[in-house]
C-alpha cells in the first residue's frame, strides 16, 4: 500500500484557506492576524512560517500561493 504523507504546512494552509472561504480573513490581511485564531498552537505555526521565510507582515495570499512545501 502506498500512502502519501501530508506535510503539516499543507494542513495549516488548508485551515487558513478555510478561514478565507468563511470570510473570517482576507487574502490581503497580514499573516499575524491569524495568530488570534490559532491560540496556543500559534507559537508552533509562527516558527514554521519563519523557517519557510515568511514574515508576520506578509499578506496571507503569499502563504496560500505556496504549491509545495519542501524541507531543505
């Protein structure tokens, strides 16, 4: 059986996309705005985003534009 492992950032990206579709956030909002929505888990996600080169001032649209999450 050939199972594909989903990268945690894919799951995070899906959650953020869901927030966008629910009109809770806009693509032009800054990434820091979603910190309030992720509560205790935000510290982990912020670290992950920074490791991928994101700033908390980047628009959410940039996060959603990533097609593949690859580790070095």
